[in-house]
C-alpha cells in the first residue's frame, strides 16, 4: 500500500488522535468518516423533542438586538 504525507494543523491532529484507539491507524479513523457519510434524511425529526418555543424566543431577541444596533 502506498503512503502519502499530509500536513495537518495541531487541532486537526489532536482531534484525529482522540478518535484513534488500540490498533487503529489514522487512515482507519479517516476512512470511518467516509463510511459514516450521512444523508439529510438522517436528520429528519431530530428536533422533534427540542424546546422550539425557547429557541424561537432566543432568535427573536437576537434579531431585535441586531436591528437595534443597526439603526
């Protein structure tokens, strides 16, 4: 198998290293992401039990504060 060197930021390396376990290689960790490719349909209904009224109020307050600063 051929090898290719890749340059990563320290944060990206630390993230990959945190996912690496046992005898898993960095290539295995990256390929796991490929296998977990998600469809938008995977997220259908994810907010079903969320506090939507609370989130709407926070968004409304944020918009009002932005509009106030822009005036």
